[in-house]
């Protein structure tokens, strides 16, 4: 333990202690060196004793859940992530009650997963599982339990993704774009950008004129809009900015749309400088409004209903059809991990499959 003397004559030291499984520094200052040493030793012993008591304690899920959320999650993760933890905990609590962590066996937990699978889709069950698994893994790391009962759990539930339309085929995209170009509107422009640039909805509605470089045909994605909780600018999903190159046609459309938007909105009402807000509104267009418009357009062009998020998937397929490499596509979409991009390849469009079959035929025939 290093003790130093400050210019004012006082003695100071830093004591490293473990609080809720994480190391933290506590600075102590005193006029007397021996008294400072005594206080520092007492502080270390106090936290050591607390750590031992915590490990020997029979933790119940309710108390432990709140400990984890308050210590490791609050103000460190997004509000939507906190909500996912809450949903998972509520369903765990509804099934087990406020059970001791050590009392949950792997069989018990698998039965819980099977129980969820009776009412929820496979993806929802997996989401709940990953949050509960994270809680138990933290308990293991802290030494509160020896093993996690979530280890090796097999997911249950209906794989509804097989029945969902994941993207729009390129021939229908052509019809959609034709409809969008018939008239300018906030909704139509948002849909256009989702198809031709692949931005997330929250990234689209956060755009301002400063974010678009028409000369170089670049859309600067530097932020997102939290439309669920804060109704304000937030970081992008990956906390990173990126530049999206857009084609000449989309660039001209966007330039004309911004001019139209300026003539149809009030600067005094648009305090954030948004380009996807409705007339007289300071907040952007809603997700529900855009999805309702897409639903109407899908009926008009006689194709299966799709959402604004599925149009992002559609953009992925269009990029692959254009022959763009996977690394470029992943960077364009703002995926933190290339495996996220590869996941979309399980829903390849008919055009891509046909093109690949043609290539196989030509290559091996020669």
C-alpha cells in the first residue's frame, strides 16, 4: 500500500476493493500517517468481509436481479435492453417464484424453456433465455453459485421466421420505387431511403440536412433517434458512425425531397432540424405511420406485406444481387459482426438463387 504526502502536509493513499465483483479504487486522506494506515486496513477488511458474506449468502433471484440491473446495467446499456431483462425476469419469476439461485437445476430450467415454447416463438424464447443466462453467468463470476443451470439449454418454440416474409423480391422493389416517386412525402422518402440505403428506421428519422453530402453522394450516419423512450437523439446501435454511398438516382431524389420538405415545413417548429418530420411537428414521423403506408403500398403492387425493417433486409439482398462483397455490405449496414450479415443469407431471394444456379451451370459445363 503506497502512502504519499501532499503539499498541504496530509497523507493520502488509494485502496483497491472489490464491490459486487468489480474492482474499484477508494482514496483516503488523513493528517496522521498511522491513522491513515489503520483506516485503509479497516476498509479493506470491511469489503473483504462483505465479499465473503455475499458468497455465503443464499441469493434469491429477485434480490440478485435488482443487484445486477443497478450495478452492471443501469446507465450502461440502452433502455430497450433493460426492458428485455425485465421481461425475462418477470417470466422467470412467474414460473419459479422468488427462488434461490442455487435451487434451480438444469432440468428445472429446461422445463421453464419448454414452458415458454408453448406460447412464444423460437426467437422470443431465445431472447428471454439469453437474458436469464447472462444473470446466472454473472452469479457464477461473482462466486454466488458454482454452475449455471442455463448451460446446455435447448430452445423451444415455433420457428415463425419460416412463415414470415423476410424481404421483397427485386421485381416488386421496382414497382414499389415507381409508386414512391409519384409524389413527395415524408413517409415515401423514408421508405425510399430504407430500400436504397439500408439504414435502420431510427437512423433514417434522425437525419438532418447536415448529414447529407449531395456533392459526393454520401449519407453520414452519426446518430439515431430514440422514438420509444427519450424522443431525442442517441448513439447508433453500434455506437459507431458510418458513411453510406448512394446511387445517383437516389441522390437526386433525396435532393429534390429536401427542397420539397423545406417548402412544406416550418423552421420554427422543427427545432431539431430533422428532414423526416411532418409539417408543424418537432418530432419525426412514427414507425407505425411508416409501416401502415408500406402495408398499403404492398397491397397496391400485389405483394406480401412487409415492414420498414424488412426493407433493410431487402437492401441486403439487392446488394448481393448487385455482386457487392459481404464485407462491404456488412459495413454499409452498420453490423458490428459480419455473422449478423451472413444470417440474412439464409433468406436469399429467388433472383440470387437463380443467378447462382446459372453460374454453377456455366462453370461446371465448361
